[in-house]
C-alpha cells in the first residue's frame, strides 16, 4: 500500500490509493470481465450500489469493452458513524428484470459482508438472477462476518475507516478524488 504526504489536508492521516491506482485496478478488472463474459448469450446487468459505488463504477464502466446494461440500487446498512449496524434495508429497488440474467454488483467496499450477502440473496434467491458476482473497489477481508464470496476486488485493506472516492463520513467527502484514512482528530 502506498502512503503519500497529506500534510496539506488535515482531514486525512494518509492517502491509501490515488485516482491513478484506482483506475489501474478498474482496468485490470475490466479486462477480466471482458474475458469472462464475452461469450455470454446475454448482456450482463451491472447493479451499481448507491451512493458510494458511483465513482468506482464510472472507472469500471470505462474499462469494460463488451456490452453491459446498468441499473442502480440503494441499500442502507449503516447510519452515519464509523461502524456498520448490521441491519440492511432496501431503500430504492431495481428497475430492470434480472430473472435469468448475470448480475455484476458494483460496490465501494465490502466490510462485514452483510450488505453483499443481502444483495446476492435478493438477486439470486428472490429475483431469480442466473448469477450475482461482485466488483468491489475495496475489500476489508479481516472483518468479515457474513460468509460471502468476493469475486473481483480492486484492493484488500486493513480494518481502518476510509473515506473518499465515493466513501463517506456522515454523508460528506464522497467527492474526495482518492481513498484516504481519516484523521482520528476530526471524528
Ligand atoms: P458491510 O459491513 O460489508 O455490509 O458494508 C456496509 C457499508 O458500510 C459499505 O457499503 C459502506 O457504505 C460502509 N462502510 C464500511 N466500511 C467503511 C469505511 O471504512 N468507510 C466508509 N464507509 C464504510
Ligand atoms: Mg456502500
């Protein structure tokens, strides 16, 4: 992991991943998606998980050359602080019928894995998707509570609270163009 000097921005104690590094990860995954889905008989559906996955989804989309459809879903698992509550709610549902389709869930981060487990169950068991795999920017593997597979991950990170590049602290700082560790003095 790289660490950059953030002395100019007191909100962060370090930069974990720059925009360039994140874009490279998206490119690597984009190529894998093209290789794996190029012979599918149907166009896969990318389900972008609002709000945090939007920036990462833009990068991933630009690096996928094959045809993909997009839809959005909003689940809330988490209420403003720095720890997951474990309770998942569907805030806005899908608009596309995913029955018998391959779904690619685009996530900002998999932490406890409870949100991802909820989504995979919803898509496959309740909505009849043929498959549901995840493309996450970050994977906090060490803190996993749910037994859920993470198929494509940009980076594995330790158990630190990170913000930027879509990830928020109390709904702000999603627009920061890198992933950084928050300075504990500001929270
Ligand atoms: P889960 O614990 O895997 O269900 O993740 C729930 C949600 O918590 C994620 O989609 C993020 O929105 C949020 N989250 C988890 N870890 C972090 C973090 O380090 N920074 C910001 N949001 C986080
Ligand atoms: Mg999220």
